[in-house]
């Protein structure tokens, strides 16, 4: 279990993490979602005690990470940035980690086999591809058989087979009762893996919800309306919090109103409707809708796609 | 093909242990021996410690007949035997900086501090491992250098000195201790600066730029200050006699040790406080 309370971290004038409070429960995969630069990696470093918070607190399994007498048995972490000496072999990297806790050499070999690095275990890690580096990072995270697993963008650089493997690994770890906290900037990836979501933007908590709720909440109140008299309909519907996006010819997407509200308004104004369809936004759209206003450099009202491109 | 079949099973660990200092010491030793820069730097250090004096002795021996009395008087057996120490210290210092700074440049420090989040045991282990290995290599190196140069010089029966003569054994052994202390000092600099180029530059500045810079000061100032510089104070521990403007071996050794302790204390203080 990971408990984060009012966690705040400043780098100079920039507030990277802003009053975050959330709990990561054991037994499920919790996705940590946010656009690039939203503070996910910083939060993970704060949980591991690599960086010190300006305010607030983060504990793992009831203690500050630093206070655990055997941290590798409590938490296994894969950080986004590489954490391996480029001149050292995968085997020796894992061995040095294992030795700090008196973990046997046999375990090192087991982990190397688990992540499929057997043939390159004696090669210098600097020669590894991104995907091999990720596999080594996962082996390092699991070497202490930890109760809590913390993975920052674990599928980065993996091939489809590797991505599939990581998904199953995470689900398997959660099924064994471990706490699994995994970050991503890809909603679609999280939808396949996670049970619960913690969404942040600009270091602030946006949502702490199950995946199903998240999708439902973000996709409600978008209605596709087809009408021969769109102009009058839009005049009738216009109001605070309501916006329109032109869809195909003769139709418009209404944001901010439910299908019922649009239908009622059309009936009372006597506008003919040819279609009235609640839209289920894709997961990616739901995520972007939620984080649109929180994007680091997002200009007011600018399309998100342009901002993140 | 089912997804269940490919579900990776993480083997469970039957026994769990906690982080102890001997374990950190072993882990740091594994890290130390498993990168190429270690073998290279130590190899160069030993080569210079032995090779330089051999060359010095050979040249002195073969030219002795043509040398002026002043030249002959300026040669001392101890200076010849320990001529390699001054150059070997650079190789040892570079490795000392690198042992810490490479952890930051490669990012492996994050893995290190994830395994040992209290951090300080890592610094103590690095210092202790490095002190042990540099002493274990440098003591034989200076002994080989002493006896080999004596053997070369004995062919013309010149500059002979017994290892049991007053101060000789102390100087030879302290040559190795000096190199070890330089390595620890450099390691502390590496931990403070956290950058390879910066750490080496800082070391070179203190050991090779500062001393000649002192000659730009008025003579009396230079005489008063220079003896307290780390390099000048430190080298007294392997000097047979001291002049009016140099410290005694004991005082010099204590001053240099104080520099090392201060640098390590600053490194430890920063290590605990800084983000990585």
C-alpha cells in the first residue's frame, strides 16, 4: 500500500507536484496517468525518497521508504530514467543490488531468466537496446520479491510481445496480492492493464477512480445532434458550459448537455431533430478532455493534439 | 494460444534479509570490480608507481660517471624509489572521483539509493573498499619500487640505503598511504561535485594549480601558506627530512588527514540532503 498525503515538490519556481493526496491499494493494478511533464516521475521519486518533498508525506507499507530495514523486499521500482551503469553487465548490476540485502546469487539468475536476458546478461548494459534496458529494470524491481511494485512507463521501448508480457506480469503481481502502481501517458495502455486510475495534470490530482467510472464520467454530456435547422438549435442550446463542435454535414456535437436536455430544448423550441446520439468518447479522448485544462503549456482552448505533438 | 499460458510467474523468495553494512560493503565491491575503469586506473597507477622509479634509477645509474658533484648530491635513493607516487596519485584520484561521479552520470545512483535509502552506508562502503584495494596494491608497489631501484643502483654501488635505516621504511610505506588518502580525498570531491569532469578539474586545481600559484604571492606569504596546502602537507609523510618552511611528517600527515576528513564530512552532509 502506498499513501501519499498533500505531497508537494518545487524545483526552483516550478511546482512539479502540487498537494497530491491518494492511496494505492494492494491486490489491484493502479494506473498513474498524466500527460508528459505532469509530475508522475517526480511523485515516484518522492515515494522512493530519492527526492525530498517541500511539503506533505509519502509512505509505503506504513513507513517512509527510507525507514524500511529491507527496502527491496518492500518496494521494487523501475524508474523512467535509466538507473544502470553503462559499463557494468546486467548480471553484476543485479548482483550488486541483491548483495545489499543478502539475496543469493541464484535469485539473480532466476530474474535474468524471467525477463529473458539470459543471452546478454554478461554484456555491458550500455550496449542494451531500450527494450532490453526496460527488461533489466523490471528484473531489478522484482529481485527482492517486493510487496509493492512501482513502475514508471514500463512498456516504453518494448515490442508488442514485450508489452503483452508486461501486462500479464502486472496482473499476475496484483493477483498475488501485491500493490502495483504503474505510470503511463497512454490511456489506452492503462485501460488494458489497470483496475483503478489516478490521473494527474500539472502536479495536481484530477481523478482518483475506477477505470469504468473514469470513462463514464469523462464521456457523458457529449451528444451528436442532426437537424435541418442547426443554426436555430444552437441558439436555443447556447449557454454557460455549452460548446459546439461541427461534425459531419448537417450534424453538430454538443458538449456540456445530456441527450435529454438537448431533446427537451429542441421540442420546446419546435426544432426538428433527425438524430440524437449520446457519444461515448474513446478512452484517449476521455483522458484528453480531463487533462485539457491542466496541460503544462496548453493555450486557452487550443486543441490538445497540437499541444502534445 | 492463451494469455494465461504466457503469464510470467515471479519466483518467490524464501528468505528475506535486511540491509547491513557488510552487505553494502560487498555490494560496493562488486560494483567496483565490475567496471573497466577500475582495472585501467589501478593498472596505470601501479605501472607509474613502479615504472617511473625504475626508469629514474636506470638513467641515474648509467649517467653517474658523467654527473657533476652537485647533480650527484641532488639525487637521493628515497626520491628515486618514490618518484612514481607523484604521478600515480593522478590515476588514483581520477578513479576516486569516477567511482562516485559515474553513478550520477549513468543514473545508477538511483538504483543504489533505492537499495540503500539511508545513503551514508554507501559512501562509507565506497571509501572503505577503495582504501583497502588501493593500500593492498600500493604497498607492494612501493616496496617493489624501493628494492628494484636499489638493485639497479647497486650495480654501480651508488645511492645505497638500508630499509632498516631511520625513517626509510616509514617513508616507503607512507608513500602508499599518501596515495590512498589522495584517492579518498578525490572520492569526496566526486561526491560533492557529482560530475566527472568537474571533480577531476577540482582535484587538479587543488593539487597541481594551487601550489605553483602560491609563488605569485610575496615570498613570506608563500612560505607561511604553502606548507598547509593539501599536497604539500600530505607529501611530508613520505619525506625523510623537512625544511624550515615545510611541516614535520606527523604535522603534515595530520593536516592532510584533516583535509580528507573535512571533504568527506561535506560529502556526507550533502549526500543525505540532496535530491538525486
